[in-house]
C-alpha cells in the first residue's frame, strides 16, 4: 500500500521524465513557487515562533499548561477547515475587512496556522533542556539577557528548531488542501498541478515526472529531519528549568503580545468560521437536513469507522512488533513521508482495476491514520516495566493472555489517543477522497468542496455551516485525545 505504489510512481516518473519538461515556463513557475512558499513559511514560522516559544518557556502564568495542550489543536483540524477559516477571515467579504484573495499571503497565512504551533512546541521543548543553573551562572558572570540567549540557550535550541523546520518545509511543500483552496490559479503548488494533470487532463506522463521531482525534494527534507533528529537528546535535563511569573509591566506586555499573536495566527480562522456560520440565514440551516448532507455525514462516519477499525488492527500489531524490533518503528513513519496526492496517484497507477472500490478507499484511509496508533502503542509498550508481563508468565499465563490481561489495560490510554488521531485524519481526509471516491460516496470534505465550486452566497453559507460541523467532529477528536492527560493530571 505504500512501497509498491511508490515504486510504480517512481518508475512512471522515470520513464516519462525529460529535461525538456523543466524548460516549460509554466512548470518552472509551479516548481519555483512550491519551493519558495515552503521556504518563506519556514522563515515566517521561525521569526514569529521563536519569540513566542521563548515567552511560553520562560514565563509561568495561569492556563499555561492548557495553552501548550491547545497547540495540538491545529494538527487535528482538516485542511478544509483551515482553508475555509482563512477565507472567512481574509477572503472576499471576510470578517477582518482585508481581502487577500489572489495574493501569496493567503496561502502563507494558512501555512502559519498549521505549522506555527509545531515550531513553538519544539522551541518550548528545546528551551526546557536548558537548566536554570546554567542561565543563572551566565547572568552572574555579567551576561546580558540577549547575550545569555545566544551563548547559552541558542546552541541547545538550534537542533530542536532545525528538526521542526524540516517538517514544516515538508508539510508546506507537499500540502494539497490548503494550496488547492488558497492558492488559486496563479499560486497553486506542484501537488495541485499533479492532481489537475491526473483528474482533468489524464496526463499521467507529466504527472509522474512532476511526482518524481516532488518526491526527490521531499526525500531531502526527510533526510534532513532524520539527520537533525539524531542530535536531539530528550529527557536529559540536569536540573530544574527557568520558568517564573512575569515581573513588571515590560514582561507582562511581552506575554500579552505573545498570546495575542498566537491567537491571531492559530485561533482567529476557527473563530471566523463559527462567526460566519452564525450569520447564515434560516434556509442555510435547514439545508443541513437535506438528503445530500445527511448522506455525506453518513458516508463520513461510515468510512471513518471502517478506517479506525483497520487502523486499530494494523496499528496494534505494528506497535507490538515495533516494541520488539526497533527497525520496524521507522517503517511506521513511511506513510507520513509520502503526501496523500502521491499515495493516491500511485494507487491508481498500480491498481487501476480497484480505482473505484470501497476497499481501496478504506485501506488508503487506514494507511494514513494507523501510524498514529502504531507510534502510540510502541512508545507505551517500551515504557512498561518488563517485570509485569514476566510475572504473569511466571504464574502460568500464556504470552497472549499476559498481553490481554496485563499489557493492554496499561497501554489503553495511549491506544485511545492514537485512535483519536486516526479518526481525526479519516474525518478530514480530502486528497485521497478526490482521487479514489465515487460520486455516490460524497463525504463532508468533498461536499464542502462542491459547494464552494458553485456560485451564489447561499452555497457559500452552506459550505461554512458544513465546515463548522466538520470543525465540531475535529474538536471531539481533540477532546478524546486530551481527556486521558487531564484525568491522569487530576489523579
């Protein structure tokens, strides 16, 4: 489901690749813009996220732990929710009054919504590796706060930021949903161009060649991430870290500015969706009970449930095996390294006879979601004391019974979180659905996209209402993810 379609895609691109393809000015612009917007997004995330991470790591305030958990929220948001939120905020007739339609800033702001929390969280975790005694010693020796940052904190923080920037570049370069909604005709990326070549022109040769180039760029980003990740040392803090309440008005203003900036980049699009949905007329609200909408909701829940069951089976078995053999852990990340557009295109090339089958669609859904389960299960099993299942085996339990009665109850919270991530991925999946779905298999994501393609204010209002409903499903998944953590904290 990953390696074979990827090999078929590489073969298709290698056969069709010609140096003349790169001489096309239109494709040159697509490649240049795809690289440029990914690099620009990395730079914006670094310039904005580094001060935010420092403030959140060094200042303690009420609700700080909750805010750090809420940074996880954009990762469970479907791309359509983020895209419609950006349009509701900065699109035509947006609630902000600023129209960024047909400008590159619309896509860059959408990239910030998704990726800024990733860099902020990496920065907070990296600064947590600097002990307070080292900072206090530098200040005692006469170092200014700015010099203390560059000479003490920055060397520790640099690999954490480097790994996050590699992932941000990969997500922005290989992103599909946001580029499709926010890029328009001029600022579409390579992923959107591959989809257009396959879906509208049936030009598999050029699509395969572009996919080969995109995979090469993605492989470089993944290689850079793996190289930087080896330099990180987690959970090796020699002492307590420096995190204290802000003192004086300058520090309070710094904290307030950081919170407002974080809300503008990450919370404003979601609030704009809710606001636009509340402004919809009664006819738009009644349209939620139409047969087409109810059918899309039913398909979304049905496909998500099937994908979650498959993800449970695959993720649990993969996680158990990865806990015993370390090299299997790396294979679990393979679906993350290939974009959904590449995966769906490879599946179409390798299994054309199953291109409109429900089994292939559910398998693709599960493939994108099960690594969350496998990663959570493998990490939870690795943290369990080996004496517990060994004691059960000593008392006569078989290996299978020891796992069911001892290990499984202990890893259930991690398994629950992994399944919530898998469910959020299935509910918001968009690229694979466009490639592999039938018209009668319309989901919420495809229905929203269809309503956006129809003219008229009524269709736009209905799209906002459906997006608000999709936002509710994503928030439910987020609450399922965070509830076990809160429960353990209360205990």
